[in-house]
C-alpha cells in the first residue's frame, strides 16, 4: 500500500487508511510507537494501561533501588 508524506502544519505526516486502522483496532487519538527496524519504519500500538503500569514500576524501582539491591543479594 502506497501513501504519500504530506505537509501537516509545520510537520510532515502520512494518512493511514481507515481499513488499516480498523484491522489494527486503532482510532484517532490512539498512541503508537514508531521505530526504525532494518531500515524500515514500524508502527506498533501502545497499550496505555501497560505503559502507565511500567511508568509506576520504574518510579518504584528508582525510589527503592537501595532496598531492592539488598534484596537481590
């Protein structure tokens, strides 16, 4: 499927066809991760609940890193 890069305000972007969004279970406002893998652009849906949980876990680990390090010994 070919899509063109278009000017959107001061940025550039692509329009993702509705049938692709429907297949992926995405809609306007959803967050996706953009990665470059082997010279290709890859979009992956982001699980907002998981991302929120991961953020809390990282804060917890940072706050209690000394205690966690002692527990790991």
